C-alpha cells in the first residue's frame, strides 16, 4: 500500500501475471482455418525452384504443388491461392497462356482439385501480369497504357477458364474498374453461380511487392500506379469497397496487410461479408532476413504480425507461413 491508500485500485496488470491467465483473457486468437496459402507453380521445371528473395518459398513443380496442397489441408489451412508461372516463350501481349485451358495455372488447378477435392478451398489468381510479356495486369492500348475495358474482356474469359479448371474461388487482383461485375456475369453465363469472387478491393501500389516479382518471373516494364491504389489514400478504398460489393463480390481483401492495418480496420467495420488481408512477399522477406541476422525472434515476430492482422479485422489471412503456423497452432 502506498501513502495514497489503495491507489491504484484498478490494476490491469493483474490479468497479465501468468501465461495461463493471459491466454484466458486474450481477445484475439489465431486458428489454422484463418489461413490461406499462396503458392507458385512454374511450367517446365523438374524440381522446385527456390525463390532467392523469399527464403523457404519455392516455385513448385506440379508434383510438389500437389504435396504442398495436401500438407496445407492436413495442417487445417482453409485454402490455397495459386499463381501460375509460364515459360517465357509463352508470354505475349495478350497474356494468352492465362486463358489457355492447358496453360500452367489451369493445369495446376486441375491437379490440386484432384488431390484435395472440396476439402481445401482452391483459389486462383485472376490477373494477366504473370502471362504478359510487358508484365502489366492488363492489355495495352496503342499508347502503351493499360486499356481497362479491353482487359475486362480478358478477365471474363479467364474467370470462365479457371472455373472450368476447378477453382472454388477466383481472386481478381488487377484493380480494373468494373472487374467484379464483369467476372460475376461471365461466371453466371456458364452456369457457375457456385464460384465465389474474392475481390482485391484495396490493392495498393506498394514497395513491398519486390520479392513477388521474382516469384512470378515478372516481365514488368514501368509501374502499376495508374491502376493500383495510391498509398496515401483511404477514402478511395472505401469507394472501391462499395463498388465491389455492388458488383457482387462475395469476399473482400486488403493488400498489403501490415502497412495498411488502418484501412483493414475501416473495411472490416464497414461490411458484413468476410474480409481477408494478404501478408505479402516484402512483409515475409523482412522478417526472414532480420531473423537470419539474429536481430529478431522469428517465430514470435511471425505470430505477432499475424495476430495484428487478425486483430485489425481480417477473418482470413493469405500468408506464406500458413502451413507452418497452422501446424504449430494445432
């Protein structure tokens, strides 16, 4: 007791005294079902190819991808988001490999569905950047600018091909105006009302995408600032959110996650549909690099960042640590 009597009478530290007590009163809990595993599959390789800028992550072969999907399922992860990496010779201005039924992404979708059926949610990245020789997320006009409406026609075709290949969920990530409505119509026209759309509602033009460019073998010339969102803006994200919901999005997402937790919280407060966040390559690589230097505790940093993303309002988190963390949580 101090000279001020019983002050302070309220002591929040009482609920922090032991690990068991802290666990009991925890407001946010991670669960394996929170996670979605992003995975890359590369055409024409016989062994998984390590991604230099993302230690521990690889470009999969078709066989190793099937194993990774099964491992994620067994760990309790909810879904896997597939990105296809075609051979360079198959890239062109239209991203034709992205709509080829025998293109690497469609083949991989069929492989994974054959492996996991409906037990793991199979998702596909619906974008052209991996398949174009210029690396942009859409087709270009005569002046070299991304043509929004011409790109929508390509997205509609991609959605139908990916649905036919087995995608439970398509993830349009190109940030074209009107993309959700066009994709919903395209899916419904072929009787695939059952395929969900995870809208990349707030996808910012971020410096943290750097390692991802290696992961997908990007051919990007220039930048994506004319279609991805300006990092300075948040009201713009809420406008995009309203449009995506009006056009038929089943789920919405904020990307990147860590630098945009305020946006994530605003989105989560505003909607009654599931909200996801993508912990992107740069977020992953920073922690791995700092841990390799011995500057931070790797496992604690991973769990802290994921907890922060969920606390901000994400129901699901795309993270390259999905399977590893799910295994530890179980």
